[in-house]
C-alpha cells in the first residue's frame, strides 16, 4: 500500500508503519501518539491567520512545523489517514456544549470508525478534555482513556453526548449525531471558528498537550498540569513566562515579539481584571 507524502510523513512522525490491516490496537496507538505529539492550540486563529484545510497544508503545519492546530486540522489528518488505510470511517460534526443546554453551532469535527462490526468515536482534536484513545459507541458505560473517564449518553435517535467525569460528576463536552456531513460542512464551521469576532478561538489563548499520564493546559493566564496526583494551576504573569512555556513545554517556536503580542492582547487584560 502506498500513501500520499502528507500522510506518510504523518505516520512516520508518529513512529508507526503501514499496517497489514487496520485494527483497533493500531488505531489506539495512532490516536494516543497523535495527541501526545501535536498540540491543540488557537494561536493561528488569535493571530488572524488564514488556516488552510488542504491536507498537504495541514501536514506541513502539524507534522513538519510542529505548530499544532485545532479540530478541523487534527481530525481531518487522522480521518484521511484512516481512510487511506482502508478504514470504514465517517466524518461527523458536533456541537460544543461545555455542560450547557444551548443550541450551539456545529464547530467540532470528529470521526466514527467501524471495525469488526463495532463503531468507535475517534477524536484527536478536542484538546485537554479530549480522549486519548478510541471510545466505543455504546451508551451508559464508563470508558477509561488515560487518566480520564468518559461515557456516551443517547439524547435522541442517532444523537449522542460525550461526557467526561469530573470531581463533581459528569460534564458534557459535546453533542454529535450520525447524519451525513462533508468537507463543505466543515468549511462553514471552520470559517466561523477562526474568523468570527465572537468565536472562542479568536478571543482565547488555548494550548494543550496530553499523554496517558498527564494533561498540560494553557488557557489564557492559567497554566495547569493535571495527573494522577491532582491538578495544579499557576498564573502566567509575564511575556517572558509565556514565551518559555511555548518553547519548553509545548515545543512551539514563536518569535519573541509574537509571544509578547499574545501576552499583551490576551493575558494582560485578564490579569488586570483579576487584580481589581
């Protein structure tokens, strides 16, 4: 089997080889290594950059540059690889709810992979709360993925909520259905997510990386590390501190003036509000 260079680079960068056949074990390794290696972040949206959804451009940004991105990039890269490997994979869109009963737009891309008569939710692009392993499309059971526990609940025929267990109970992340979607539908959600003045990623700095043992999250002025020992948060109080986190924790290469711009635009105002 031969793969396009963009997908072969992706596979090689994760230390994986083309499998003889697609299996759950291979898919689990793929998802975990992806989430461990490529940051989820809103930097390009905050910088008002045009974000391409061309697969070669996505591979160049995530794999070659190591810059990371958000769901429409991460999950398209994973989807296209699974499809190229012969997987029965379906594109789906979700409404991000964050535990609110709202009629949110469909701004999150995920995938459904069917293997050996079982279907699995595959999501490499939801950041710190996203699963690090495939989740069986079966409702009302707890599913462990790394340090987190999830469950799916059915809201309507072919409509599901993904929830993550927190200290005070289950928290709803997003709602998805099994309708037919296309790249054209993704283009609409993608345009809103990185261009609309009220979109979350246009107004918030979010950077995360996740392993099976630890979640590391920067959200505006708060830098949080979560693992089996608990959760620790500290404030990011200077542009130099922010630049150091980009470089030493998330391995993102940014010019000092870009880090300073992001600090001044996103973090400094929030620190000022907090001090009042």
